[in-house]
C-alpha cells in the first residue's frame, strides 16, 4: 500500500514539474491540414498564393524586391493615449515600440512594461503588394497632427503618406482609441496612374524566439504565433516548426485572427469578418527572427479612384473579459489546455470573489477554502483511511519483521489484516487522485491570469505574479508539508520513509521561484488539510484506543 501511495505522490510531483517547464507541449493541438510555412529570402514583402492574388502588373515582383531594400535609419514619432505610448517609425509606419502604461516591467517596477520593443525585435508591420507599391521597408512622411489623445476625445489618428514613382498616393492611418488596446490599421490608396491596380495588403507581427522576462524552467509558458478560425479553432505554432518548414496551420479563411502570444500579453491581427485572407509564417534568413501575418486582397482600383484595406490590431494584456469583446475566440490565448472545462469555471469563480473582496490575494484564499469545502467528503474519507493505516502501522512493522523474507506470505498476512480491520489500502489515495485535475486547473488559472501581475496581497507581497522576495511563503509551505508528512502513516520501508521526509524539502525549494499567488494557494490548502487531517486522526486514534481498552 505504501509503495503505491509513494508512486502516486511521485507521479503527481513529476507531472507538476513537467507542467511547470513545458505545459504548452501537453496541449499543443493537432495541426489542421494547411500549407507549410515558407521561408522566403531576406525581409521582403510576402507574396500571396495564386488562389488569392489577382493579376499583378508585369514586373511586380521586381518592384516589391526594390521596395524591400533595407533603410538604415528612419525618423520615429511618439504618440500617447490613456493606456498606450506608441513609437511609430517612418519606415513602413511600423509600430516599433509600445508601452502599456498600466503595467510595470517585470524586472524593474520603476519602468513601464513594453510589449513591442527593439530588444526582442518585436514590432507590428504592414505594407502593400503590387507594382511599385510601398512595403514595410519603405519610407513615409507623417502628416502633422496631435501626438496625445486630447481630453474629451475618443480617438487619435496618425497619418503617414508617400507617393510612388508612377503617381500612386498611399496613406497609412493608425487610429488609437480611448480606454482600448485596439488600434485600427488602414491603408488608403489613390490610383494616380493610368492603369488599374489590383493590390494586396499584408499585416504582420515580427518577433524573435526569446521568451519574455520572468520565464524560467520552473515557470514556462507558450511564446509564439497562434491562428484561430471557425473551422480549425485555436492552433499554436512553435518557432522551431516554422524554422524547420514544418509548421502547419489554417491557410485561408474569411474569419478568425492571427496572434503573437507570450505570458500575460498578446498582440493579434483581426481582419474584418467575411474578408477573405491568407495566413503565412516565416523565419528571416540570418537571424532568429520570425514573421507571422496575413494577406488581404484589395478590390481593383481604377485610374483616379481610391481603394482601402484595414484591420484591427489588439496589443495588450490577456484580460479574458476584454478579449471576448474584441474577437470571437481571442480569449483562448489564455490557454488552460485539455482541462479548460475545469479551469474556466474556476477563473470565473475567482473573478466573482475578487469583485466582493477587492483583493486578488484574499480572493485566492477564499477560493481555496471553497474548493476545500467542496472536496471535504473526499478529503475526510482519505484522512480516515490514512488514520486507520497510521493505527495499523506498528502491526504492519511486526508483520514485516516476521515475514520479511517471504514476500508472498507477507502480502497474504497484510491483506488478511486489511480485511479483518476493514481498511482499504488505497482509500487514502483514490480521493486525492480525483482532486488532482482541479489542483492542476487552478495552477494553470493562477499561472496564466494577468490580473495577478502587480497585484498586492499583504505586507511584503506586492506582486502575486512574482516570486516571494523573502521566500517566506515557500518556507511556510515546506513546514506545512513536513507536518502533513508526520501526520501520515510512516512507511515500514526505511528507504520509503526517508524519501517521504525529503519530499517537503524538494518540493518546497522548487516553489522558491514560483509566483507568490501559486504558493499562497498551496500554503492555505496545506494549512486547511493539516487541520482536517489532525482532527480526523485524533478522533480515529481515540476511537481505536477506546476499542482496544474495551477488548482488553
């Protein structure tokens, strides 16, 4: 019985560790049938497939390549809203830096968090595909306008323009909105040539493959592109698969979105619904930098006429309530894996409790108490079984001393004792196994909730998403686990007993690097378990002693 319990404990510990390091691998969806991402040379504009593209004028490819020539320096412009501070480059009108004003940097709480940044070569880019049309490497000039969202204004527009050699006037318009992380990106094309145009617009997110600050082997989440369509649902694509030309994803659709996902934050390109578009992903040659984007066809533009293409760019925190309003399925970037059916209600309950208590730390405490109360009958059955086993431990030790050399006889006598005393040797394990999915789901909820970031609890805990700076909670957790070990029946095997005594130390040290919110949950759960187990054990041992005295 003790060996089986030990195996279950080790399996749970190992599973938790694997979850900490590579949990995204467990819930990687099966790729849908689609085209393998290409790996084009250089940093040129993407090319639409034959199925999507309209007939391009002769020499179109050469024109695109010429427009893609690298510009060494470019002027930048900075604009601000109530939530964002964006740096826009004259080269392509790219969003090269984006500060989220309500969030602090992970490593330095005196600085503002940057989603788009030069360190990760993380930027939002776009351009046009067609004869002589500008790409994301072309130079634009900004039209004079406001740089700060005015009081009482709901939006701030930034307009950049350029004129091609054949007289085509192109404008890129970025529209920032009050109280929103959504940025509208639009292309306006005025055909000043004497030929009709049938261009395409492309929009892409560029990023290196390095995880953001705060990621460790103990706390690691998915970083990379993702695609969502109604038909194929949520698909994550690893940078390694893109580099190896093995990435498979939905190729074309008239719905959905494409995103670049990282811990707590996401940027997503969201085309207009019912607009046919094509997804692509590629690795730039000579660098560990990747581009994931989509191509949208523009209706043919006659000489002297205007055409346009646009989409929405969401760049901000993974707040599920906000993501659901931006686009269908966008909240799936907060990925709970195959236990979403359990994790989603848990997060809903956590939000509801927070609305009442006003503090995420206390919300975790209250939620832990509620979950413990729900599982009270199972826990009580488990602790009663362990209490019975604790009472029988001296007799099990005697049996081992008598029949230690005869394993068959030892097992026979042990089973006879269990039957006589009406004890189920697995009774203490099965109720715990039933609860494991809930524990793992809560782990994912607390690990993925951006609401925990920079959220204080009490005293020294100022950020539930960061490790306890003084390791107080992990030490308390180790002590609580040690107390639990002492309350459990001691394994007859000395080696097993030593392993069980070492588990609190091994497990506790791992939690030194865990977010404080996760450790807080485990501490509260352990304290409640100790109280329940101690009371049940005390009652069972008192009853057992009374029964023995009666028999005597």
